[in-house]
C-alpha cells in the first residue's frame, strides 16, 4: 500500500480513537476480515440452511438403509367359528358346532438386495370344539404347529441389485451432493463476506481520503486568509476555497452513508437483523498488493477438478442414470416366484405337536409363479421417456455450468492481472500527484498560481488515491472470486467444513 493511503487509513483510525469530530456522530467499530468470516460462519442464514439440508440427506440415507432391516413380527389371534356338525353318532344332533381357535405366530423377515424376500416363521394353534360329552359328537382339543421358510423373488421386473439398491444408492449420492452443496455454499458465503469486507475497506479508506482532502482544503483556506490579511490577496479569493470545502463536506457525508450501507451488507451476511443504533463497521485490514502471478490454464483445470457445484452436477448425472435403470426395469413383464417349505405337527397335545414339528416327520411345501404383463404398458414407457429426458437435462446443466465456470475463472484471472497493473500505475500516479500539489502550493505562495490551481491539484491527488484504492480492492475481490471457483477459499481463510 502506498504512503498516501497508509496516511489516510492511519488518520481515520486515529480519528476513531482520539474523538476527532466527523460529519456523523455514529459509533464506529473496527473489524478484521478474520472476524468478519468468523461471525458469518457462526450465524449466516445460508450456512444454517445447508446444515439442515445435510442433516435431511443423512436422515434420508438412514431411511433408505432401513429397506433391508430384519423385521420381527408376531401375532396372537382368538377366533370362534360356527359350523354344522360333520358327523353325528346319536340323535338328536345339535344345529351348530362351536369351534374356538387360539393362534400364535412369530417370524423374522428380511428383504434381499437382489430383489426378493426371505421369511422364517413359526406358528402354533389350539382348536377346541365346544360340545357336551354326552352329545355323541366327535369333539375335543387339538394342537397344530409349524415352521416355514418362505422365499419370494422377481425373475424379470425388479430383478437384480441395480434396481433394488437404486433408492439406497440415490440416498447416498444425495448425501454426497448435500455435502458438496454445503461446501459450495460455504465457498460462496466466504467469498461474499470477503468481497463485502473489501467494499467496506474501500468505503473506510475512501472516507479517509475524503477527510484528508477536506483537511487540505481547510489548510488552503487558512493560508488564503493569512495572505488576505497581509494584503496579498483580495477577499474574493477565499470564495473558491469555501466552495471546495462545502463540496468536500458533501462528499464526506456521502462517504459516511456508503460506509453505513456497506456495514449493513456485512451485518446481513452475519445473520444479524438491521437495527437503528447498530454501530458502523470500519475495516481494520487493508487489501494486500503485489505483482500477481496467475496461470489461467492451471486455474481452469483446478476449477474443473475441484469446484463443488460441478462435482454435485456430476452426481446428479448418476442420480438420473439410476432413475433410467429403474425405469427400464419396469418395461419387463412381472414374473415372480414364491416358495415355502417347512415341517408341521398335528396332535392332541401341544408338546406332542411341537415334537412332531421338530422331528420333521411331516413336511409341507408350496411353490408358485405369478405373471403380469400390461398390454400397452404406457405407464412404463412414459416413465422411461421421462428418465431419458431427465438425464439429457442433467447433462445439459453440467455442460452449461462448465462453460460458465470456465468463463468465470478466465474473467477473474484477467481481472487480477489487470488490477495488479492498475495498482502499479496508480502508485506512480499518486506520487506524481503529490509532487504536483507541492509544486503548485509553492507557486501559490510565490504568487504565480491561484487557489483554483491548488484546489485542482488537490482534486487530482484525491482522484488518484481513489483510483489506486479501487484497483487494490478490485484485485483482492477478484482473488476471492477465483479462489471460490477453485474451492481454495476455505483453506485460504482457515474455514473448516466440520465447524459449519
């Protein structure tokens, strides 16, 4: 930073510390760029939104993993049936037989990653015919028990892990995309905070330049009045200086308003509501200057490899491909196999029934196929077309963002180089303007120049300092834009995603 800007910054910071009167009586609070980023990371609304989005994605992944949970099911049922007797040995015969059945079951089931399901279940029933002993009817209590292993599996539609695991894969991809979205949002928020901070720095130092210009005009007025008192100048010679002082006081008021607006910009990024009596923020840091060295080709390659949004769009392609695979599966006809095998027991006593089941002396089994084919199959064909077009849109989005990213990186890199050149030239311009001002003041003292000449040189110095300040801020802002595009801005400012 050149000497004129450093003097201006020192003046404005000293004015805060020593209570020098300004055009505004508002309290001003110095702030460093590190403090600004820390406050934004803690409370920024966008970052808090991303925390919720990541938590939601994690919850969806957990729900998708639950598709393959082992399910324990149990049941207890009590039922009374009424039916005519099947056999009556001694008349008269009752009209109805009352049968009471108590059934209990317990099973374990799990969906298979290949698309089928497996279930192991045991059951025990107690059946009692409620008839008097002298009725002549066959009655009594008997127990049935059984153990069955049931297996079902699609053979065409829905077959294979590509379809069955699609939801789980999509949930995991969405979780990764949410993490990348948080990283990209963090990069953008830090970039916005840094740019807003350097705009605050510009407003702070521009205010210092305006105050310094006002001081120069006031000093010129003092010299003019002294020369008027000595009879070297007429009273009318002070008018041009008085006009310049009024104009610079107006510029100072406008500069304080701009500083207020820049303070509000940062407060919004901090997640702090705007209040009437919130202190103005003043940038305590100054933009670093130097000869920038930017390799455009390397920066483009780095951005294409590391940019979180581009990586998230690549994950979006994978999501669309998973939807396409699922849609293709629905075109197939449904052909499902279901089979069950297990021992059974039927005895008057529960223990004997269970023992018969455990001995595998009576084995029950079943097997079957179910087929279904929609004749026109328009739903499946329509879903396939939707999935294909979604994939095309995802590819176009990735292609479009790649073009935008390349353009952004090249513009930022060129802006950095141009701003560096502007800084170098601006430093020379400021030095020449200071020399011209000193020479003009000397000529004024010698009576060879007018107040208008001196005021013009003062304005030239102010304009040169302002242009130099703008160039330094532009360089820092372009560097922030470039580092956000390459995802390096978080490391550059020491922001860890785990803390977001």
